[in-house]
């Protein structure tokens, strides 16, 4: 579970950085850029809206979103404080599957403390054609 949170934070950080360099649109890279921007701005609610959360009968999706907002906020705040925020990022690659329904975006994130990390973010295309951050491994 700890690995999931660390990976989720890394994805969030990567997404924030990508957003700061781009405009609108719904491509895998643009979604990752938006997510990085939302992390930088501590707008965790908007970040969660970029996630592909399954809606199932009997499941309170709004409550689940609230839980993710709280969890992501706590983890992101802690990690960004330790690393002195995100200084910059660079999208290294975007690879869309042959069927066009999934993608992987790779970004290099540089933090304020001078450290950097290469992150991969998996995305899926929803039924309505929007790219969302995949929550599946």
C-alpha cells in the first residue's frame, strides 16, 4: 500500500509539471501536464477528477473521491515539502497503445532540492473519449 501511495505521488508530481508547459486538450501528455499543475497548486480535488475511478452499484464515488483528495493531499504536501517543491519537468515520451485505449507518458521531474526522478504514468481512454489516469497496476 505504501508503494501505491509513493507511486501515486510521483504521478501527481509529474502531472503538475507537465501542465505548466501546456495548454488545453485531452491527450495523454496534456492530462499528465494538468495533473502536475494541480499538484503544484495543491488542487487535489481537480487532480482526483483526472483519475479513472470505477463507478459501481452500491459504491459512493463521491466519498471515494473525497478520500483520495485527503490521501493525495497529505502525501503530496509531505513529499513536496521534503523535496522543496517541483522546480521543473520534461516530458520524455508518450506511447499510445495500438488499440488507442491506453497510453504511458514518461516524464523527468526535477525538484527544488536538485534531485530528479523519471516517472511513468499510465492512462486509459474512457468510453466518452477522455484520457484519465489509470488506477490499475
